[in-house]
C-alpha cells in the first residue's frame, strides 16, 4: 500500500519524529490523490473540490513528540459550500473557514447516559471514558493519534475513519435530512462550534426550511465546552 521506499516500513528509535510524521502524511496524501483529491506536502493538507463543495483536511504534529515512542498527528477539517463562499467574498469578507468543522462532525450526544459521561474514541477504535462534571454526556471522536509504530492495518483504519466520518460529508452536506440530523444530534462541542452567524446564514441559503434555533435542542444550554 505504501511506496516501496517509504520510511514507514523501516525506521528506528533514532529516526526524527518529523520524518515519520511527514512520511505518514505523504502516504495518506498519495492515497487520496488517487481518489481525486489534491495533496499539498508543504502544508500537510488534503483538499477535495467539485462544483459545489470544498473539503480541506489539514494535519499537524507536536513539539512534544518523543523519539522512539510517540509521533503525534492531529487533523482539522473545514467543509465549504462554495456558493456561500462566493456570497461572502462579494461582500468583501475573507473566507478562511467553511460552514462545518471537525468539532461538529466528531461530536455526538449520549442520550440516556449519566450527566458528565464522556466517551472518547480515536481513529483506531481505542476508547477511554471519563467524567466531566460540568458537561452533558457526550461521545467524541478524537482527532489526535499516535503514528509511531503504525502498520498497514492501522493505516487502513485511518482511511476508514476519514471516509466514514469526514469525506462522507461531501454528499451529506447536500442532503437536508443529514444536515438536520447533524444539528439535532451533535454534542456540546459541536453545538458550540456551529452556533454562529455563518452556519445560520448557510442554512438560510441552502435549507430555508431548517431553522437553527428550533433544531438545536434548547433543553441544554449552548456554551463553550469545558477544558
């Protein structure tokens, strides 16, 4: 699956973490380029664009990586509806972010779970559970993971995760019922992320029958997530 000369096949504890991170991003970029995306190695960024949608996934690492133990990868997501971007540019606005980001896509309410229950799952399917006493019950997919020691099977899990939870929104953002469901089921982090004028204006433009304030489930206060 990887290039024959990829360092992901063979590296040591002395291999710089930055080299492992870049090799991971390069292999992921090559995979998605074959699927019609654009990969920008200098920015570790994958971009998909068609006549309606632009999806940008940017990857970053950490200064606290530990050689031989930990190479962090974190990703951010920005999903753009291009008709809305054009409207904003005509108004003289700078368009840096899309209408939906990773916090919204990776957050779900945990219906029926005790208050404060937080379940966090990474791209490999590993879960932790904790209690945050100031938070509603919430399921969060973690956008941070360790690629030191990654093998082909784990690499495939990363692809499966991105396809299932991120790339699928290239189609879903054009489906009114999926956008409605997202608003109604996203957790506290997600509601905080989309509770803004840009997302509400996008709804007015694309889905005038969806009224944000009626769908957001006001039985729980919208507020910034606890640290």
